[in-house]
C-alpha cells in the first residue's frame, strides 16, 4: 500500500511536459545547429539535466570547442560541416526527424531545404525580433527570409522563435560591451533621452525555451513565438542598472537627437570604419518590447528580470578583469 502511494505521489510531481518527453524520445534523430554557441550551451545543459535519451546529431565547425558535448554523457554524434553548403547539410541530415536550428537566421533557408529533402517532420528555428524594426535595412532581410520559409509549412512543420537582444555572458555581442564601457569610463554618452523601451532576454531562459518547445510539440508545432525578458525597461534605466551592479558612479550625458545624428554623419565621413551609423542612432530610439504571453501559455515560458540576469554577466566580467591582473 505504501509503495503504491509513493508511486502516485511521484507521478503527481512529474513536470507537465512529461508525456511529451516520452513522445520525443521516440524520434529517430534530433539535429542541432549552434549548440556550442551562447544560447546553445544552455540548451545542451538542459538536455543533460533532463537526462535526454534520444539520439542527437550536432553540426559543429572544425574549430569549435566541443568539450561540453564530449562530457555531456548524452547520445550525441558530432558532425562537421558548413551551413552555407546546402548539399553538405543534406547528406548530414539523413535519418533526422526534428531540427533545432539555433545558429544564424541567415542559413535558415539552407537548413529547411535540406530538411525537406530528407523528409524531416519538424524544424524549430531561432530567428530574431529584429524583423519588426521599422528601419528597412535592419528588418528587410529577416522578413524576406522568414516569410519565404513560412510558405514551406505545407512541406514541413516550422516553429519560429524570435528572441530580443540576448545577454548573459561574455558570449553576447551587446550587453558585455556596455558593461565594459561603463566600467572603464566615467561618462556615458546617451543619444536622445533614453526613454525607449528594451526587453533583453537572458541566454539561459532561451536555452530552456528551446527544450520546452521541443517537449510540447502538441502545442508548439507550426507556431511563432516572441521570446523577451521578464519586463520592458527604459534604456536609461537599463544603463543605470548596469552601472549600479558594477558599483560604478557613471554620469549619463544626454546628447540631443539632432546633434547625435549630425555627429554620427560627421563621424562616418571622417572614419570609414565607424562603429556606429546614423541609422543605428535612430534605431536606438525605437521601442523593442515584446509580449511572450503565447509562449507562457503553450510551454510555461517564464524569463527572469534584467536586474537579476545582469548580475551574472557583471560578475563574469569582473572576474575576468581580476584574472587579467
């Protein structure tokens, strides 16, 4: 009697997606790109935590650090290839049933075409909310790629995940630069008033999301989701938050938008390798907040706040500086 009760209690404690987990383990092969990248590493860690039993084939570059894969204990087959070479991917995708494409959106067409050739049933693509920018140069290519892929949903199930700006470690391309700048400089130039909204997403939250999307196929198949951080934050407050977390007393210098644009124009004339363009200055004024309500409803997406997430990135940065001394 006691044993029966224990069994029932264990059953009640199982995650909601447990049934899906059993289903997905029957997949012939899971094909993953970008697993050694910033968010891919968190996806791998989640697979390890959940003791995923299915077969996984990971496409990696020759020079990639695959230590985490090698030590994962999972049933992983490493294959080397180039996402720009469609015929190469086609050969590597033989026997695959589901694709998780974490690498760049720029190769999504090649991945999907190769998947269709191999009768893959489902592809999960990690794209970007950049497609919603009102500035054509920032969004046009993303829109063209994505809209073209969605037209192929009659041949393969396609789930599109669109993260906002990703942060969480030295692996990100944006926030880590801000952390470094605020640490090394007293004054911080702010183009405009800094009132525009942002909603950066923590890398670990995305890694978990990839796994949860995979495990809830009955709800996530052929759907689109925006994946953002817990709540929108004004850019000026985001900068102040990073400064406070660093324990710095930075002074924010607001530069009127007209002067910012003029300065960027002059800068670009003087320096052909200028790191900021006029359009980038204008895009900094654009709100980048997105609802993740559908993701929460379908697979329990629950991201952390920026205030909480930035702590780990700042700690990594400070530790790296300490080691460099």
